[in-house]
């Protein structure tokens, strides 16, 4: 294995000979020089892995050398070493993107630690993550054999997402493969758990977890009662919990994360059902019964999410709140800019609802557009695309504006999505809906063991259009495919992100309370 090469520039380099010998004894190759000019000349001739740079050298100073070095070699790690503890020197060095900052006199172990921190981090992180997950793997496996309750499933899911993100950083493909097998098994067990408990939760709400239809009552209304200052309720359509975790550090710059929870989406895990239930504060069958002109069934023509503001206002009035709110659904950049301009005026309202549809549109685009399929090939890539969008979106600008004015925010979503892999056959008539993760219709033909079947929609508080109508939900990582043109259908939709069915990533979704740091 090739030795790691170090360049050390210090006008007192002769006094550092013991340090250099120590590093050479550890297997490093060290080039030394007494000036910044010579250091730059050496870099033009030799490839080095890291640079130690004295801040106070005659001639070209350390900071001047650093500035020139970074212009030519922006990715090269530089450790600044100085006798001075002046704050402005530290700030200048940090502003020039140094990798570390050491105060003289330095001892050999400090130098060694800095090298390892900057050159061996990925290797050390991989080894530590792999070792820790190997210990956790057994514990998670034992938990999956237990009879977990609704809260324990949430805690296990959080643990799985934590390890998914940690192993992604480690780049250990072998351990990632082991993890994916364990997550697949967890998703399968979770599907059985939902089958066994979902109807009971709706029949006995006192035993149920927080779900779509009581989310506002559990999270939004208590915040409105606690504080009269404006509250912003931001719904990012189709945001998975793992995607939220990648956005969290960005928002932490401007907000305190007061509470980070997970709740259960209702079935089907689609916007038409789960978001309408959230905003109405009631299950879909009750919405249809109470507001028949505002509910559109799958087989009917017309928009299915056109009355969200009405539903919110009605729910607020039922709970004794003023219905004087703002409501904005952002579907494009220009409308997002409009919302951004209106943020100051929103502070005169007790509640401001902002619905952002980008992640859901990305999910659908990934199914239909080849270039998006290439960009978002798997969960890690999908997280990366969502993070990149968020960092450059009008939504982050809106949230920063809210933070700058001291606003409070609750961020949530209506459902998640899952990468589907396993086709299951189903037959339905021409009125059967097109969703790949749930079907509703008359005379559906399917294998009972492959789905969660509801023969009477009223049992799970869904509208019943006719006496022979039923709902069936795909579980795990499966998706529905029709026997006609089966192979083409399977090849087209396999490995796309879908929602509507039962999986950890569709059902268990985030709700976060934030308060501005300023």
C-alpha cells in the first residue's frame, strides 16, 4: 500500500525533526520546507495527501500561502499551526477552509490525531459503524420476533432509519446488503402487525396511535392553545422519515427542533385519503357522509384534493378556533415565490397552512421520466435528490423568513413511499383504480395471502360505493400488475417509488415541531 505523503512548511522546521521522525516511524512520508513559496513549488512537483502549514512564516505568510494553495488545490486538507491564539487569525484560517487548527507547542499525538481525523475518517467511520451495527443486528432480529406494540414499532423504525443512514455514510456495501435484508424482514412483520390491529384501532380509538385524522388535534391545536403567536403548518407531500432526517441539519441552522415524532398514516396511504383525513379531522367515510359534494371517489371524474381549506376551516370551528387562516398549495416555483413575499402578512393570522407538492411530483416523475430514474436509482439517491431540492427551494427561503421573524413551525406529511420490487397479479374491471399499491373495485381477483383485503370498506371507515366493492392493499415491497402485458408492466414499474399500501416507509411518517432560534 502506498505511503501517505505529508508536506510540512514551518520556518522552524529543524526544531520539528522529532515530530517528523515520529511520523516516518508510523509509516508516513514527510516532505519539509521552511517557507510558503517553497511549499507551493513542492506542491507543483509532488502529490501529497495533507499539508501542515505554520501561520507565522517570514516572506509569504501561512495565511497567504493557504490562500494561494486553495486556489490551485481546493480539496487538499490543510492543518494550520500557530503560536498565536488571536481570534481573527483563527477566523481567517477557518474562512479559508482549513481542515484543522493547532496551537503550538504541538505534540506528536496531536499531529497523528489530526492526520487520522482528516484522512482516515471514512475508514474509521466504516469500521465503527459496521462493528456497531453487527452488535445491533442481533438485537433488532430478536425484537422482530417479539409481539411489538404501536409505540415499539415506531422506535424500531427510527432505529432502522438511523442505521440506514449510518451505513450509507460508511460505504460498506456488504453490510448495507445485510441491513436491507433485515429491513425487508421488518417491513414484512410490520405488514402483519397492521393487518392484525388496523381495524381494531378504528373501532377503539382510545387504543389507537396518532393517525392522519387526529394529527391536528394532537399536534396543531395544543400549540395554538399554548401560544397565541402565529403558527405555520407545513405539509410536504410524500415525505419519508429518512428524507426528513437528511433535511434536519439544514433546518437546525435556523430552528430549534422542539419535538420529532412519527405517526401512522391511514390507509390507503395516498393524498386523496390521508391528507383529506388530516385536514378534515375525520376518516374518509365520515367526510363523504358529512360533505358528499366535497368527496370524489376513485372512479369519479374531478379533483380529489380541491377542498382542503374548507376541511381545515370546518375542523377549526368544531374545535373552537377562529377559521381566519391562510392556506397555500405550492405546485411550482412562481407560486412559491408568491408565498415567500406574503410571509410577513401571514404573521397577522393564528394559523398558516402551506402545502408543498414537490416530493410527490418527484416520486411520480421518477416513474415516468427516464432521466429522473437515473438520478434517483435507490433510497440513498432519492434522499440526495430531495435534499438538493430542499437546499435550493423556495420552501427553505420561506422557512428562513419565518425563522427570522420568530415564527413557530410544524412540519409533517400525508404519507411516505416505498421502492417496489415484487409484482403480484390482480384482475379488475374497467372501473378499478390505477394505483399500484392499492385497488378498489368490484369483483377483484387476487391471491388472499399476498394482500390485506377489506371486503367491506366501512370496516376501515372508507366510502362504500356499491355492495360488491372491496379494497385490497399491497404489503411489503410488492406492487399490483395485470396479467395482460405483464412482463412490460413489471419491467416498467419495478424499482419505482410508490404509495398507497402498507410498509414502514409509507405508513410511519414524521411530524416535527420547530421554534425559531432568533
